[in-house]
């Protein structure tokens, strides 16, 4: 493929890298007072990338036309769909951060730069067509994420979160690399399509080891049980806007990457990884649900909730079909809206001095203090629990549908049963907000950006969202189909 | 003949330097022996025709890693005598681990020699340019086929640099010995001196 054609396919990535470099220079010269302006500029850059990618997703681009750099990079509709979700999550993280970070005295010009570079890493991850691209994208994202977790230097919890994330993340990267080297050694190639051709005849013991190690490394990145231990601690310690970022965009990227490895590189050996994914899915759903019950801190609760949700997404992957991949993409889209909404609502809980409130008991009687906020948070919780008529129900429905169609009835049944456990703590929050004695601590005002984000995400997951489901489902189906095209 | 001679010379020097690295009493000497072992390892690489790796050994290991070690050894006040005190106690454990690793190596190479491993066949996508040196080959691959990944790896290094600065750089405060002459001149006696007449047993209110 010509270099020029390759370069035009990576246009969003080029825009992101150039804007990161430009903002870095502006920040270096202008100092921290440019931080707010840089955030807005970063949002515009990401919105520009969104506009580049969106038409390609609608057109369902795939196959050989979407392959750049000798198969190392794939700008197909599947990656495009994931990129749109990632960009949405990143813009949200850029918009909600300045107020919070300025309050704790940590708003620096590097914040938007690091968010853009993390977004670039995720953008490369979901487009990976080669083990090398996978690793480079993942590390670019992870390194930026470690720094973001420790961004508030004055807060020891933030530093602890950053260190914990770094040490465990480096271990996971090492495991992933080990798996990749075994895979390369036993298949003789790093290209996903070439791997799938080589293993089509049968998986040798070494390649099997490689596959399992790679799954372990990626399971860490999506915080699937049993590699989830870091999640509650990191989510609790990191600054809340950064936690919102971690819970939305990188999850999408890592799940899409896992889908590429499983369906593209090892798509001819579905039985080899299905057991692992099924186990991780069920364990995540159950541990996420049980772990959340005793939590008193809302951030920790949302961390367990994200573990729980990853389990449902993996149910879609376990199906191993195009329908399963499409259901996974749909679930991710709804999940991003729910996560961003929940975290924005959490950021809006402030006491009269403007300090953030994070404890569930602070929510009590929120209905009488701020009825709109309480209503939005209630929608989020019902949607996360999968209760109709909210969109979270539909997301769970398509995932279970895909699992049942792939003859995984037992998995679907167990997942449905376990989702009932999860409903308990979501509804508990609604009960605290609507039926408990008002604690009267949530008095702080929030600005228009937070309200706008909250209202948008509530509208997306509200019954109104069903109006878009047929169009959206079609889009996801076409995107998932490009994953199964040979290029 | 000369090649064999050079090999044994370099190999013996690598082993001797490595041994002296852990045996030297002075930590700075240890680092020097380490550098010597890197240089000799680079010589070994040249003998097998891997000039690029030889260069990397010198540039990266000697130029960066060893200098970093020297900085650490000289700047941190580590009590090496205390560190070494546990050496004899842990010696048997160390020997046991070394033997296990050796056994694994022998088994692995044995299995490979016996043909028990079905290693993949390279797909030829990165086939070398015949007749070119390996530096030329690696350069052609990095700036040709793997251009995108090479440039992105540069961005990763940029993130690492930004991260290090963000997490450790502190703004310099205004210099402490700053003299405000106008303020000194404007100072009046009544600003500085207070006359009090404390009563007995009441103490002084300042």
C-alpha cells in the first residue's frame, strides 16, 4: 500500500498527535493559565477527529481498503465505532475536569495534552491489526493514564492510585508481552490475519500459552475478574474526572482490542478462548455485584459496577459471532453514556463550601434538595441495573440474545440471575435518595457544562434512546461485520 | 584462528569482569567492571556479525545505563557492606535458583534440538535485503515497513517525559532574600515600637 493512502487512513491519529504537540508548546510557553483554553482546544481537536471518523462508520468501511501500513493498522468501521465512543468519553473527561482540578489546585496545562495522548493511544489500540500496534497503542494509553491517576500531587490518595496502577499495569504489560512473544514464536508472524491463517489448522501448545497470557494481560486492562483487584483502589484514589475517563474510554478501547485479538487473530480457534472468556464474564458479573454491596464510597461502588458491566460485555464476546461483537459494541455505547452520566452526577454532589461529596450517605434525601439531579441519578441507576424502560435493559437484552443464539443458554441464564444481585445495590441508592431522611449536605451549585452533560446522557439512556435503536443497531452490525472480513 | 582467539579473549573478559562486578569492594569499581563487561560483550556481538547490537550495547548500556548506575551509586549513600553481609547466608539459595535456571536452559535447548517445539515459520514480511549490512536492514525496516510504529514509539517517550515533569517539577517560589527598599524606608518608629506598662502579675500582652 502506498504511503500516501496509509497516511490518509490515519488522519484522526495525525490530527491528535499534532494537536497534542501544539498544545504542549502552548502550555510550555503560556504556563498553567492556558490550561482551560487548552482543554477547549483539545475538545475541538477531538471533535474534528469525530467528524473524520463518523462518515467512515456510517459507510461501513472495511476490508482491504481500510488497511494501512502493511496490515498493521486497520481503519475499518469496527475501529471507527469504538473510536467514536472513545472520543465522546475523552471530551467528557476534558469538559468536567477544569472545575474539579482548579478546586484542588492541580489544573495544569499538561492535563489536556495527556488526555489527548491517551486518546491517541486508544485510537491506535482499537485499530490494531498487528501485535506490535496493539502493544504500542496500549502502552501509549497506559503511560498517560498512570500520570493522570497521580495528577493531583497534593493528594496522597491520588499518588497511591497512580503508583498502584503503574506497578500492576506494568506487570500486566509484561504478561501481555510474554504472551505476544510466544504467539510470535509459535506462529511466525505478528499480523492478526496471518496468525488466524496459521492457527486455522490447529493451535500448538506454545501458541495456546501465548493466547492465554495475552488474554490475561488484556483482562487486566479491562479489569475483568480475577484481575480486577486494582480497580476499586485506583478509581477511588484518582481525581474524579480522571476516574470518569478511566471508566469510560479506556474500557471501550481495551474491550475492542480484546475483541480484535479474539475474533480476528484467533477467530479460527474460538473454542480455545471461549472457556476463558466465559469464566471471566461470569466471575466479573458475580464479583462486581457482590463486591459493590458493602461499599460506602460512591466511586468504589461505581468501580465495582464497571467490573460488573465488563462481565456483561464479555458475554457478548463469548458468543464469538458477528452478532455477539455487534451486541458488545452496543453495550459499550450504552455503558459509556451511563458511566459518564453517573460520574458527572457524582461531581455535582458538593457541600456548601464546594467540596466534593463521595459517600453514599450524603445522597440521602437528595430528592428534596435537588430533584432534577436525583431524577437523573435514578435513571442512571435503573439503567445500570437493566430495568426497562431505560436503555440499559436493551443493552443487556442484545447481549443475552447474542449469547442464546450462539447456544450459550446456560451462560445467559447465569448472567441474568447474577444481574439480579447487581440490581440490589443500584436500587439501594435510589432508595437512599428518595426515601431516606434528607442529610441536607448537598448544597453546592454546578455550572452549565455539568448540567448539559448530565441531561444529554440521561436523554440518551432514557426511553427516548429507543427511537435510535434500530438505526444504531444496524450501524453496530455493519461495524462488527468488518471484523470478520478478510483483508 | 584469529576469530577463535578473539572470541575466547572477549568471553573470558566478560566472565572476569562480571565476577569482579560483584566482588569489588568499592561500588564505583563495580560499575567500572560492569562497563568493561559491556564492552567485551559488544566485542562478542561483532564477532558474530551483529554490529547493530554491538553499537546498542555501547551506546545504550555504557552510555546511558552505566552512567545512570554511577549517578545512583555516587548520589545515594548506600551502605554496601551491610548489603553484602547477607551474601553468605543467602548463598545456598542463590546457587539453588541458579541451578534451576540452568536445568531449564538445558531442557529448553534440548527440547528444541530434539525438534519437540513446532516453532512458527517466519512469513517473510520482514525479509532482509541481501548484501546489505544489518544496520542498513534494520534502518530500512524501521523507516519503511514499521514507520508508523517507530514514530508512535517516539510519542510514548514523549508521554514518559511529560509524565516525569508533571509529577516531579515544582514551581520555584520567589527568592527568599528579596529586599523591598521602599517598604524599609516607609517604616516609621511608631510601627515598630510599642510602649507598654505591664501591671505586676498580669504579664505582657504583645
